[in-house]
């Protein structure tokens, strides 16, 4: 078992804090101590002196740690005081994984929530649970945690039964205590933790078939429990990746190209090299400076940046991006998903409609930009960074520096947001390069402008839609092509006999990647907007038109519920040229959502003000209703930005709105009245809830604008100037 050199000396030093705050942040200058295996386990308050990473290697090789068989101790172990330390490779970035996984363990262990300590995202300690993305923590990582906890509970029951020489079936576990119902005898988990042989019992494999607690019997799961670190966060004591401090640490700044695709031809490093305490590094295109203070590093970088010469390349602007993507579409590489004959259906249709929708590139804009601290010790590399793929970043670092995986440790403190934008570890690698040259730890923190320019974007897209109606107003054909954004939620949930659906890649001029719910935001915007256009062509109410073509009972349920709660029929009658209502629905990540909105239109300026949003969301049994409500609300507010204002503006290879003063994410005065209703469905397993609620808000707004003005805005964002021009 590997040791940590960044932990506190005694349990008392971190009493009352979360285990990960102490094990995995390392922001406590002056506490650089090498400890033994016994010391590390003692620091966690453990009674089992065992290798906590045992049984993980198989999972790492296969890339899906939580899905592979492992010993109980690879997932959790019992401490001397009867609490449990649980281990997860997932990252907490504000979505609630820390709380949810702790609830899962507490539920099956039959202990109160506060008796679970969760250690997360440290590659030397926790199993490889894969990247924290795709709403996969709930469906893929909660069940293995529950299985391990249930197996541990059963093992402790057997241990008590062995001591009493009774049948385990006659025992009951509650509140961390095993009771013999026949005699009234009890043994606490703390007592059992000190029993000879308990460590060997926990080396047994997790029972994948063990019966888990039914939803009806949940005591800890299903409760609105707060994040265990909430007090530290509110009081400013939590150390995010940006807050990590190491002894003798320097701060780094990197030279960035003058434009996209530009390459460095020459540079004079001597102005920075002449500065006191400054370390200057050049390795090909990589140029950086490190100094004891950020100000010094920035001044050194500015001095040499003035001497740099660059070779630039042509680059399209944001004004022409749709044309560019269509011209560079790789149609020869794509194959449509087809059913029936759209060609025949369109040929015999009573009405056909064809429209094109456009999406701009947008940024993730997490509260905390990328940050990384790197430290080299005896040829081994340790980094503290903000990423949702700690094992992925470990592999990238090992390859970059020619190291074995076991020579690299990646630690991810609970970080300040990601939204799909932190799958990579650029800041960690930059810090590691500077630290290797300096022989001292180095901290690299990206500025907001760097995050907005050099991190990857949600893809721009062109989405072409075509539909056909028969003489009864029924939808008989559907043709849908997404260029560049991807295929998430691209299949229509509506019952249409003839369909052709295609996702086509393109040569993106900007770096692009994952975003909250991937391409589903754009695909659902285009589909649900176009469904309203078809409803109008059929002379049908948008709600009734959808219900007439929906067989998916889960989507029907949320759509009917949101329309009832919003009072859709009555609100629709109150529509005016300045006030509109709209609705939309959708499905992704095995969850379903429907939204209704009310908007106000300033017809002179074209400004759209969202007054009210009602959203109904269903993702199976709800593990934490308070956290899920927060996630739905966050999706709605984030969705407002992409719907109304957010877009990257660029020309000549440069981002022109890389600051919050020019890149307009939603402000407090943009937040409408929000009504969130969680529809419970206990007939299916729990699904993730951090992504899908975002996909209904933009099309519902667009449909409300159309209801008020008769103008269809077919772009995200719905630019005020376009609407103003159309209304003039």
C-alpha cells in the first residue's frame, strides 16, 4: 500500500472535517510527513490494518472499476469507532456524488449518514470507477457501493453469530449494532471491528447477487441530506484545486499562441532569465515561467512574450461557422438510422415542412477554471488538479513523462464545477513540466480568459429537419440530420412510421468536446422546436400534437404532469403579442423531462425575458430529493444561457469575448420563477439527474416566443437582434 506525504499527523488535527479534505487536498503547509501503512490507516480512524487498494488492479485493467468483481476492502473498511471509510474513484464537482455515494453505503450498512467517511478521486487509494461523466454515477457506481456495504453488513452479522454460536438469520442489524432478537444480546460495529479475523473477512469478494434494501424500506437513501462538506464550503475552509499550497511552491504562467493554429518561430528568454527567482522553461512550443509569486511569473512571461514571433494560419470566424461546418461535413463517413421509406412518405404527403437550426459554440464556464499543482519526489510525480477523470489524467501524465502508472499519483479535491468541460488535465501537465525543471512544486491556475479560449467548447452545429403530415394532420415522415454536434438524444421518441436520422461529423475550427448532456441540448432544441412547427402546420395544439404521437409512457407522464401544474390550457388563452407560453419534452440518460415556460417579449429591442419555468423530471427512485432539485434548477438556469445569450464570438483565430463582462452567462436578475416537480418512479432503477433536465428549456422558450410573435427563431442562442429584425 502506498503512503501519503500530504496528510496531517493526528486524527485530532482534522476532527470534524471530511476525510477527503484531509487525505486528498494536501493544502496544509508544514505537514509534509512520510507515514507507514499503519499510520495512514490510523489517520483514517481505521481498525482494519489492511491494504485499501487490494482487489482494484483487475478493475483498472478493464477500465470500469465499480463494475468488476473486487474484495469488500477495495470499496470500504470498518474503523475502530464503528464508522466506515468508503472509497470511490468518482469526483465531486458540485453534482452531489459525495452525498449520494455516502447515502448508499450508510443505507446498506444500517448506520446513520454521519458514520460514513468517503475518500474520493485519489489514484493511490481508490478504485478506478471511470470518468465522472454521462450521469453514470447513479446507475453504475451507486449499486456497487451498495453491494459492498451490504456484503460488509452480512459479514459482520456472521461474525457476531460466530461469537454467539447462533444462526445469522436470527440476528438484526440497526444503527451500527447487531442484536440477537432471542436473547437481547448486542454487539456494536466498534466492538466487532476489534475482533480477531475481521480483516480476513473483509478480504472476501463482494457478493454481486446480494439482496439490496428495497425502495420502500429506505431510511437514508431517499432523504434530503446535505453535502457533508457544506459547512467547510460556506465558511471558506474547503480547499479547491485552486487553493492547494505545497511547501516551497512556485506559481507558473504559460505562453499561449497569439491565435488558433499559430506556431512559435522564435523567442528570446533572456529578459525572464535575468529576473531574480524566476525559472524559465522552453520545450518546443511549450514556454513557461515559474516564480514565488504569481505577479513575478506574469511579469517574466510578459517580458519574453514581447520578443516572440509567430507563424499564423487562416481561421474562419463565428459569423460564417454554419456555412463552414456544412462545407466540411464528412457525409461519406456517416450512415443513417432509417425505418420505413421517407422518400415514399414525403412523396405522398399532404404537407411537408423543412427547416434548419443552428447552434453556436459555447463554453462550460465553471466557477473554478482549470488548476493543477505538481510535485516531483524521487522520480515520482504527484499532482492535485481539477479533472473528472483522475485515472485518465494519470495515464496521460505517465505517457507524457515516460513513467509507469504507479509512479504518478493524481488527487482531485472536490472541485468547483466541470459540466463536461474538465475531462482533460492540461493544467496538471503544465505544472508538472515547470515543476520538473524547477525542482520545486509548481501551481498553475488558468485565468478566466485562458479557460474561455483554450479549454474545449460545446460543439457548434447545423441541424436540418424535414417532416411530412398526412391529410389527418398525423406525422408520417421524419428526416433529421445533425452536422458536427453528435448523436446524443438524436433518435426521435415520437411514433413516426418513416424516419431517417443521421449524425455527421465535420472539421471543427475550434477545439470541441463534451458538454452537459452532450449533443442532446441541440438535438432536443431542434426536434422540439420543429415539432411545434409541425403542430402549427397541422393546426393542432402543441401539447395534443405531441401526445398524439407519443407512446413512451414515461415521457407522456411528465408532459401531462407539467401541463397540469402549469395550467397549460388556461395560460395558452392569455397569450398576447408581448407574452407567450411554450412547452417541450425529451429523454436522455434513461430519464425523462418536460417543461413549460412563460416569456415576455420587448418587441422594440427583441429582448426575451423568461418569467416562469415549470419542469417535471423523472429518473426512477430519487436518492436525494434536495440534491436532485438543486440539479434540475441548475440545469434550467444553465440552459437559459445557452438558449438566450451564450455564444463564442471569434475572428482571425482569436476569441473576442473571453471574459464574463462580454460572455454573458445568466445573472441573478435573469432567474425566473422556477417550479420543479420530481415525479417518482419506483418500477425502474435510479438514473442520473445532473444532465437531462437541461434539454427542455431552450425549445420551450423558442416555442413560447413563436406563440407570442409568430416568429420562429431557429438558433441557439436566440439573438435579440434577429428577433428585433423579424418583428420590424
